[in-house]
C-alpha cells in the first residue's frame, strides 16, 4: 500500500528517558529490575542510563551503579547517553556497554543554550574535540542526530531546509574526520511534528541523501507520537527510539504535564498488527510496562498496556471456537 | 502529498460517550456546563445525550434534563443517540434537538447480543420498524453506521469483505424504504484498527461505493486513535466523531482500564497544524477539555490539553521577537 518496511528496529530508551525526568526517587534496584525485564522482551537495543552532571539530572546520580548492576543479556546491545569526555570515560569503564560517538546538531540556538549551556560555536568545537577523543579511544562514530528537528518551544518552527542543511553539515564534519555517518536521527524533542511534517522532513533528507538511513526520535506530548511513527513508516523509516509505557520527556523542554516519548508497546502493537516485524514479544513488553508503572509509582501514558494485545483475544476466541 | 481533505467535520460526542461510561455521579449542572463550553468552540455538531434504558446506562438517567437545560447556540446542531421508538419519542420532545434516524449494522452477532440484546434477525426487524416510525414522524434517515467494523473482542477480526457486504445491505434496506444514505460511518468500537486496516476498510468501501461519504468513529484504547484518523485523512475521509479530552468508551466492550474515544483537541491540533480547517478554536476546545477533566474528576487521556497548542507558543515567540 505504501513504502512500509518489513522489519523495524526499536531502540528502547525508557530507562534513560524515564529516569532522567521522573521526580522519584526511584531505587537503583527498581531501575535494574525494569532494565532486566526489558532485556527479556526481544528488544535489540536498550539505552539504560545517561552519564551527565547529577546536579542537573539528579535521577542519573546512580547511573554507574545501575549500569553495573544489570543482568546482561548477550543478545541485547546496551548503551548510555553522554555529552562530554567525562561521560565518555564513565561509559567506557563499563565493559558491557556498547559505546559509540554521535554527532548531534541543534537547529535552535535557544535550546542549545538551555539544554547544554553552549553557543553554536562552542557546540561545534565540543563536537570536534569529542570526535578526536572517540578516535583516540577507538570509539566508532556512525550516527548523528538533529534535535528539535520539527520545531522548538524556544525558537519556533524549524524549516525543512534547515534540517537538510544541518544534515549536510553533519556529513561535512564527519568527512573532515574521515568518518562515515550511516544514520541520522531526526528528533521531535519538543513534540512539534505532525504526520505531514514528518513526511516532509524525512522526505527532504532522503531525497537529498538517499544513502543515509533516517531514524526518528518522537515525543507524544501533543498526542501525535504514534501517528508520526506511522508517517515515518510510510516514508520507509525502519528505526525508531521508543520508551516502554511512554515514559520520558526532556527535562529542559519547558513542558508542563505528562510529556512522554512514543510508547514502545503501542509502537510494537501497531507494527505487529500491520505485519511489520520488530523482534519484540508484545506480551513481554506489556509486562515490562507494568513494571515501569510500578517503578515510577504513577499512571503511565501507554495504551496497549491497559487495552491489551489483540493476539491474546484471538487466542481466547480460537480456544473457545 | 496525499489525498488530504481541506476541511474536516468533527462531531463532538464527548458528553454522550463520556457520561455514559463515567462512574460518576456527575451532576446535571456539570454536564450542562461542559456542553455549553463545547457550544462556544466553533464545533458544528454535538451529540449531547443518549435516550436509553437508565437501568443499563445509569449515567444517562438525567438525559432529558441535560438536553433541556443547555444554552442553545443556534450555530450548533445538537443530537441525541437512541435505539428504539421510546428513545425517538424522547428526542422528538426536545425542540432544539436535530433528530435523525440511522441504520446501524453489526458484523458481530456476539456484540449485537451483548450490546443490544438482539439476534441479527431481531435487529433487522427493529431497523425496518424504526425506519417506518421515522418516516411516519417525518424524521430523515440519511446516515448509516457499521459497528466493530475493524474487529470485535467477542468475534475477532472482521474481514474487509464483510464491511463492504454490510454497506451493500444498508443501501438495500434504504432502497426498500425509498431512502438515500449519504454517509456510512465505520466504527472501530473495540479499537482493533490500525492505520493500514483503516486504509483497507475505507478504501474498499469507497472503491465499491464511490458516491458514499465514509466517516470514522475511532477509539483510542490501544493508542491508535490519532494515527487511524490520519490514515483516514490520507484516504480523503473528512468526517470524524471525536470526544473532548478523550472521554468515552463503550460500556459493553469488555475493556478494562481507560478506553476513550479519539480526542477532539488532539484531532483539531493535528488538522490545524497540517493546514486542514475544522472551524474549531483549538484554545476554546482545550478550555472545554479542562472543564471535562474537572467534571469527571480524574485525569483524562487527551494530550494537547496538557502539552498546549503551538499557536500559543508561536504568538509568545513573535511577541518577544
């Protein structure tokens, strides 16, 4: 019908996105319990912590203990988020973490300042320094990301041309360091995207850079998460970040109220029902969402965890027939 | 980009869908307060109550008082839901209600039994009797609906062919009574639809009956509501039922947990941001959602009410620039 992929790769970011914003406190044991449950769902990749300044993100103060405490499933790739040399060193110190560098550009100077406390020039200098550091440590840099790619609460609408231009800048930066970027993630950090702007943004980048894989990092703050994911699927996007139970949000995005990421089990449900493989066992992911809800101690935005899978209903109906 | 309509018609069903399922009790005054707020949003149509057996739907025991108590906005069409002659008479007794008959078929015998307590033959006999009654009273019958058109918790998957066949049966019934059906609503009563099944279902009906307007009645139980609406828009669907704040759900659908309808303000947000007119003032609808939350006394599923509109942010940024 459309250009839907046959197989979708989901990067589970619930622990990192969720624990960075939850008022908590959430015990280290509970964090590990959720990550261990996620490890058994069939998901290929879990971003488990971020190594950031605990003064700015108190929920990540125990990041090292969490990262060291998980029960490692060899089928899962575990990663951490980090933004500077200190964070890189912390990540490298954990043997079972897959450590990669990422080139992240921000179209919004205002967000760059509020989120990382940097001017664009300072940010660029940091990127070059970090790439040098990565090369020195033998850390691969194959991915890139454009934050607030569809709009920014501090800057307003982001034109498609800006996203295409930043993609070009990313490739230039990489070329100067003899690196090849395989994937660029368009992040709807502030939930400005609609299905049509996803189509336009992804379409423009794919048209200009057809060999680049485009992935999507979506937030559900305005209820567009799954619809935007569908629009991405229609454009052939096969890689998505998602958060179990719809945990998450950006602590610096100036949002009030619940503002989670696109929900993993809802995304898996949609893919599965549309015949797209994810490798994830939906019932196991629903169980992980139940644990997530227990761990954060309040209701979560995810829907399939409450509504249930259709597979379970079909099984019951078949058994009764 | 796709076959998106320029203008979308939204039938607000929050009061009817919401009050029929909320555990309550919600005072008659509060119900009226919400309906009056909705009347000022620019929405063209509000389904305000259902005239049903109060033993089966206690939340509708005060339906007549609610219907009589609202402040009528002459720009708004108000309607009620009813299923039998008694309900029809109750609706006709309220002068400001727009009363129309509707032919509703159910692909699922199991749901028909649990929802209306009828066999398919009994249901058909009731339809013929009601049409006769409508004609006698001068009540128009221009609309039809197919319930659980994408799947049913009691029956399982509903094949597209069944939906096309039922559409044909509806037109046959209408023809026998010299009626012309203008719109058939495909209802995802139990939230089985995905964007792809919406495309298939709508596409099949439109291909077979190109002159028929297809509308969608969507539930968000599994988080697909807005994505399904987008898929409908892509197929040229321009008429949707929706519920302020995402209120609603079917009391007989055997769902646990929150199970609302597609949320009006989220749908308006998506349309507005994609350049599709709704005639609805998003800020006023967000305010109505706030009242809805207050009236039901618990958190509601709608997102834009929490995340806020982008228009408000753009205005603030423009003022600061």
